[in-house]
C-alpha cells in the first residue's frame, strides 16, 4: 500500500515537473525504497525456498524457465510486429525475468517457519 501511494505521488511530481528540494528528496527516497524492496523480495524468496523439498523447487524452476522463455519470445515478437526497430533485448529480458520469477515464486515469500 505504501508503494502504491508513493508511486502515485512520484508520478504527480514527475508529470507536473515539480522542481524543489522536497520533491527531489522524495523521489530519491522512493527510488531507494523501490530498489531495496525488490532486493528484499528476491533474497527472502531465496531464503524461504530452502525450506521447500527438492521436488517442489525443481517444479518451480522448470516453470520459471518455461515462462521466462515464453515471455522473452512473446515480447520479442511483439516488438518485431509493433516497433520494427529499436528492439531492446536487455529490457525484454528484465521484464520477462521479473514476470516469470514473480509468477513462479510469489507464494514462497509468505512461507512460515515449521
């Protein structure tokens, strides 16, 4: 919820071209919060995945790899069809990685200790 409110405020600041020290400090804080939140989710997922059995981890990894390849192919095809030029492979790989990772491992974040 905090991230959603921060995103709305950041978008307002950027689109209205508000240029003062408070707005710049807020945007820097929002950027750091976003980066650290992404890193936190990634590392908590890895730490909590140690609690899973090997079979479950294997299924999730296969699902992740399959979805990653599928999303990269779809994004590349859409860029070929709609943009024709300026295909940014780094952007496509990062978007595909994020979507595949979150759809494969989102419930691992909320695992409880046994």
